[in-house]
């Protein structure tokens, strides 16, 4: 859920939090309004390198929950010892990795 939305010049400082997560943890997406940032973002995305990694205790349930909400995944969860991973795309041109550590 949105926590902060502060105008700063031609951009906004926008942060989001999870209602189930720690109260003091916020995420911010850096703007890519200049050519170098856009080309760097695209290169990372094209190479399959995640911009962020989120962990979960139940990757299968989270995968199905997010998929039901319309999230675009790049495949199904795959075990790569000692973790299970699945990448997904955000709506801003970034790749995000969902990870479940081995028990």
C-alpha cells in the first residue's frame, strides 16, 4: 500500500509498504527519466537480472496468489538448490525475483 507520495521537482518520492510486513520497511522505485537509467534498466531486464528479490515462506501459494492478481511470471517456480525461485515482471520494466529459501 502507498505510504509516501511527495512531489520533488519533476518527480515524486513514492514509497510502498506491505500491510503484513514490518512497519518500518518501505520500497522506493528510482526514476528512470534520463537515457542512461532507461538503457541500464533495459539491459538488466533483457539479461534476466532482477532489480529486487523478495523472499517468501511458501513460493507456490504466493505464485498462485500473484498470478491470480494478473502478475506476469517468466515460468513456474523452479528449485535451484538451496532455493526455489521464479522471476516476474513489474509494471515499470523491471524483473523481480521471488525466492523461497530451503527449510
